[in-house]
C-alpha cells in the first residue's frame, strides 16, 4: 500500500483517495497555476490509523522520503537553521467539511529554524510571530484546548506568549512541543487523522448525511507567508457573487496576515476589490486564475490564496456550490455564455433551490426597530430568540426557534449552529467560519456587526448603547444585513427574469405548460431528462 502521493500535474488518485483539497491542487497544477510544493497522505492512511490506533506500517518511511523530496524541490531544510523549510498541515476529506478538522501552519519552525528565518529575512518580529502562530495551532490541534486565551493574556510579549502556549501542551500531553521538525510532523499528522472523529466533525457529518467511514487526507505544503511584509496577505475569492450569482469577483482579503485569520472570523477583513489598488499584479493574476478555473469547471469557483512579497499562490479550489437565486442566475448565465447547454442548467438547479429562490427581506419601514447592521452573509430572514452560547442555543431551541449571536463562531459551535435558525456575529466577513457554515446549511446569517459585544456571563448582547438578553425575540435579514427587534414585516422578492427563463426551459423539456408549483415544474423536467 502506498500512503503518500506527491502533488503535481501527474499525480494519480480520486477525490475519495486524495481528498477534495488535494484533488483540487492537482487540477491547479494541470492548469499551470502557482501552487506551493507539497504532498498528500491519503484517506486510506487515515482509515488505517483510526482502525488500529497508530500510524500504519510504512507511513513513517514514506513521510521521511516525501519531506526529503520537498527539501530538494525547494532548496530548503525542514526545521534547519539555514534556509529553513516550514510547512502547512491541513485536513482534506473527500467531502467539504469547512473548519471541522485541524490545520497547523508554520510547522517546522523549531528554535533553530526560527532564528534562521529571522536571519534570512532580517525581520525577527516576523519570525517570532510565525513561531507563535505555529505553537498556537499545534497546541490547539494536539490538546483540543482553547489556547488563544493563554497567548492573549501576554499582549504583545511574543516570547511570554510562546512559553504560555508551550505550558498548555506540556500540561495536557505530559510532554513538551518537540523541537524536532520530523516529530512535529508526526504529531500533526496524527492530530489531523484524529480530528476526523471529533464530536464537531461527527455532528457536521450527521447533519449533512456524510458517511462516517470516509476518513480525511492530510495535505502538507511549503509555507507561503502572508504575514511576511506589507506586500503580503491572504484571502478568499469566488469567481462570482455567491449571494446573487452576479458575474463579479467576490470575497475578502487581509494584508499582512495568514489564512487562518480570514476563515476564523477573528480579524476585520477588507473587500476583495481592495487588492486591485494595493497589489495590481496579484489582482490581475488572481482574475486570470479565476477565469481559467471557471473554464475548466464550467461553473463558478471558490479559491483560497496567499501572496508573499507580491507573488500569488493558490492554496485551495472547488466549485462554487451556489444555492437559491444565485444558483438559478448562474445556471442561466452560463447558458448565455455558451459554457453549458440548457439541459445541464436544469440539472444543476435542484427543486430545493427553488424553495429559497424568492428571497424574503425585512420590509423597509420607519416602524422597524433596527438594532444593528452588519454584512449579509447568507440570504433569507430568520426569526428567533437570542442565544449567546452553543449550550443555550441547544436548550432554548427545544421550545422555540433561536438565533445564535456570537463574537465569532468556531468549529466548537457546531451544535449551536445546527440548533439555530439564524446566525449573527460581531466579527468576520463573508468567507469567515460563520458565513461559510451558514451557506452550507442554508441558514440566514449576518456577520461583521460593528460595535456588537457579547457578554456570555450575563447572557446579553450590547450594541449602540442598547442591551438585549438571551431569549429576546429578534429578526435578521441575511441579504441586507439588518438585525431588528421583534417581528417586523417581511416581503418576498418577485420572480426575476432568470427564474422565468429557467422554468420556461423546464416546461419545454417536460412538455407540460400548465401552471403549477415551481419546484414541481423543475422536478418534471428532471424526470424527463433522466428518461432520455
């Protein structure tokens, strides 16, 4: 059994074996896009680990060989004090499970490698920041503890923060963080494998009907440092707006940060378009990448990217997976662009999408008591009682709908996200954890509510000088971004031209032009296409 594959245009394996993330990276290589060098440990290795409780026979030798190959291709030394090589270690199941499993960045930054990185770049604060990020991610993955607080209490004292995080690992695991890159990698691989069976991951799979026996791959790649300097950063991009389907790039970017800062929702992101003014070369290259990926998928796409010192690297790709009105608009416009035929457009839109295609909105009215405004992250209206923690959301949801209100969400909020009818966060953008999970679940969400504070101890939310407690009835508009007290009047958008055209195509295919429920009209077209 061969447990590891090198990531290249010639890599073999299916998404089930390589995982969706690595399978997408192989595609990026084949399209000639810039991807950090790396390798993938297959889902078969994960299944063997979960079955036997140890790394499978032969994996360690393959891992050492793969690292040696990565050193040769990059001209760097893993964990070494001269030209040090650091890597990212990411989970990558065959089915997307956003944020449910572990990621560790900057792995390999041993004490010596950190000094080497400082000497190479002439930027010691950058090297120490990267080392702290590694220790924090590593500690979180191997202990399952919230170590951000342990680091944060030391403010800007990076050295003290690193000692605090290291103490958490020593206390929880009975041994310190290895100062040997190979051992760090072995621990990290086991942590990613084990995260497949964490409660939050099992909950997500149950909610989304994902089999529990698939396992996850582990993707190991050379680090690209988005926190390197003022010309570095990270972001996420859709080739089209996932909320509307409009043919404009959509996403967010952070300058001087690493990828986890975007997806965690803890940092205030900037609209993707600001990249054009700050780094026009990166922006032009990103637009070209989106165009080429769309051309391959014949579909909208989503990418995660990092740029270091003005050079763009693509880290992940997948089809856009739009829903509701966005899915309808995308399908019809791809027909107009001659990317797909009408029958394929019909098959890409499910009857379930049509239940959400006429988006409800809070009606504009002077009588509406708007509590706060943020960014609409998933269209629709949700009405429910405020719940400021996952446990309270689960408890209150037994009797009435709830809206989960958090500073930001994390994978540990999975039960609360599942119980809630809508989601509100103080921080994060349209590609942060709360927004991504909300879209996957089809739940209205408002994120990035400026000035919103959540006091978990008192069970209250404060915004604009007003305080509302757990149990307060609110309404949220996931399109416009409003959060209102009570139950204001709601209006529903009329069918637009995209929906009318799609339904006309459906009637032509089914041969039935009698007016009836929209979802059934599409169902009839699907049935007719299946019998062709």
